[in-house]
């Protein structure tokens, strides 16, 4: 299982044929532009994945006592709003 899936499925000639096909389809001038677009997309994707990981870590590390205090504050705030509406 040390080989990757692509390494197992694609040999040397298959990779060469794929590269030649990409060159024929996109041309030499479009490849750098295409690579820049893919690079930007990957950077954005990595940044978003890191953001989700950070949010999950924060959610896991929050102490349960803090959450209960926040819930109590929200319910008392709602009760105050209702009292204001009745006046």
C-alpha cells in the first residue's frame, strides 16, 4: 500500500500521453494562466479548510459552563424585550 493510486494506475507512457494531450488542447500560452487559476483556487480552498478546522477546534474547546451562561443571558434578554413590547 506504499504506492499511491495514481502511481499504480498510470505508467510512464500514460503520463506522457496525458501531458501531450493537455498541451494540444490548451496550448503553450494558456497553460501558465490555467496553472495560476488552479493555484489561486487551491489557496482559497486551503484557507477555507483551515477556517473550518479553527472553528471546530474552538467549538470543541469551549467549556460547557460558558455555554450555559450565554444561554441564560439570552433567555433573560428575550424576557426583557417582551416586557418592553407590552408597555
